[in-house]
């Protein structure tokens, strides 16, 4: 046994291990510098786009090609930068939430409170549409009411950060906030309505007869480094997958911006009473990436389409998709699927009408 | 006689699930673990394990992780722990 040091009194208090502290300082400085650079670049984007379009490519300001190209050069880096920042932030935020924790929070909650919680949690809980079925089964068998589960399943894909970022970047914070607010309201009310309809019998029988081992999945204690890694992975996965659609969508938007005459959209996607239902019905079987569709939405709005009609179209495309319906058919009987599509579809239509009226 | 470690990878077939299966295979080969990997894609079977998100890794009947792609060193850790060898 070594002669102990316990009798030695250090003359000065022990300093913290120098490596850990200086590393934290380095990371913090790097992060601040990164954010600073990001902002500096962001504010220069329009001037850079103008330079590229009018000086480098010597296009005419005001010409169709000129305006289209300017739109493209400005919006593409702007949206990609916003996307990277927000996806990173949300990735870190999501590391605090797991479906298992969400399930624990929601199990056994009363319907109205549960619907609100579920819709909110749908935004921050990581959700992959391929997990929709295991998640549905897991929730329902753990005692989360059917309507509450639906609130979660509606809000999760619809109120997604990519859509919100793009709406904010291309249309401003008001439209983004509107989308967020109405998306949540639809998720809450549609889920609540479905719950009231007492359609538990319309869950496929094998689901209700299932024996689920409520397995004790180890709850991760993540360090901050791991959380930041989560953000980085999210950027790599999401932006890596989505950037091409963003660029394509902006290109389409640029084309519409430069070449479609003003007011044409007002006739196709205007405020007539039939415009909203048609937009929703056309949107339901379509499935597009949020990333690709928002730039198109922006261009449509810029050409005179009515906000309510366009929002309704966008929500119908994102929230209700044929692939998701096919997947859900494994656990839901046809009537329940029809009710799901119907209730959400009507909710979206109501939102569309509302905005056409008040804006 | 030593029994093979029973490993199941749960996932309906999206890209991440394939990634996880490949990773586990590599770790097993590199370190010579005797193991049987089964990839389960049937949603009903997946739900029986109580997992809420895929891909998920089950070793010896215990769910080790779900909803993400684990790190190699985690997979190694789980396998070693299962065998009872020091991590």
C-alpha cells in the first residue's frame, strides 16, 4: 500500500483539469464564431445574388430570365442555410425526447389534455414514417387513447421543421406561425373528434389481440457532446436527403416567378368556393417532400393564388399521403382510415376557407 | 457447448435498418463472436418486442437500442456484456 497523501494539504486549491475547461472554451468560441459567420453571410445573400445575376451573368434587371435567375440565386443559399441551422437545432432538441418517453407521458391521459400534449409532442419527438405502425401499436397497447394517438400521428409528419423553416425563409414568420398554429389545431381537434367517435373496434383485430412485452428499453443519458452529434447527424441525414428537392423546388418556383403572368394563379387557385376542396382533394393522393413544395407554394402565392387555398393544398400534400395510408392499412380497418382521411381533410378545408376569408 | 448469440435487427426495410444490420455483421466478424443475426421486417413481429421506432437491435431477447443507428463501440459493448467478458 502506498503511503497515503491524505495528510498533505495542497497549498493552493486544485485547478480543474486544464484540458476539459479549455476544450469547452474552444467549442463555445467556435460555435459563436460559426453563428456570427452564418449571420454575416446571410445578410449578404441578396447582394451576392444580384451580383451573380446582373454583373456576372449580365442579365437585365426586370427581364423574365433575370428575375427568375435572381430568385434562384437568392433563395437557394438562403433556404439551405436556414435549413442547416434549424435542422441542427431541432436535432439537438429532439435528443431530449424519445417515443418511449412520449408514450409514458401520454398513457392514460384524459382526452382533451392528451390531444393537446400529443400534438405538441408530435413536433419534438423524433418520428420516422416507417415507424408509424410499431409506434401506433405501442401507444395504443400502452393505454394511450386512440384519439390522442391520432393527434400525435397527425402533428408529427405535418408540423415538421423543414416545412416551417422553408415557410419562414420564403414567406416570412407570419405564414410560418400560421402553419404551425393551424397544424396544431387540426391535429388536436381531428384527434379529439376521432376519439369521440369511439372507433376502437375499427383497429385491426390482430393488434388488439397482441401480447406486447412492454420492454424496458434503456433510457439514454446523453452527454452534451452526444446531443451535438445528434444535431450533426440530423443535418447530414435530413439536409443531405432533402437539398436536391429544395433546389428543384426553387427552380420550379423561379420559373413560375419569372414566367407565369401575374394573376393567372388567381383564376386557378383563387377564392372561389370550389377552389379549397379541389385543392385538398388534389393534394391528398400526392406526396411531396415539404422541402420541394414550399418554394412552389411561394411562387404560386406570388402570382396571385389565394393563401387559404394554397395552404390547404400544402397541408393536404404533406399531412395525408397515399404511402402513409397504405402503411396504416395494416393496423386500421378501412372505415377508420376513411374517417381519418375525412376528418383531417375537412379540418384542412376549414383552415383553407378561414384564411381565404380573413386575408 | 457455446450457444450462438441470438441477434435480431428489427426494421421494415428502410435504409437505416440495412445500415444497422451491416454494422452488426461487421462487428461480429471482426471480433469473432458466434452469433446468429435475423432481420425481422414484419411489422406485427416488430411490434411484439414493444419497440416504438425502428431500426432496433435485440440481443438475447433484450432490446438494446431503438430508433437510431448505434455506434460500433456500443454494439461491441453489448456483445461483450452479453457474453460476460469484460467490456
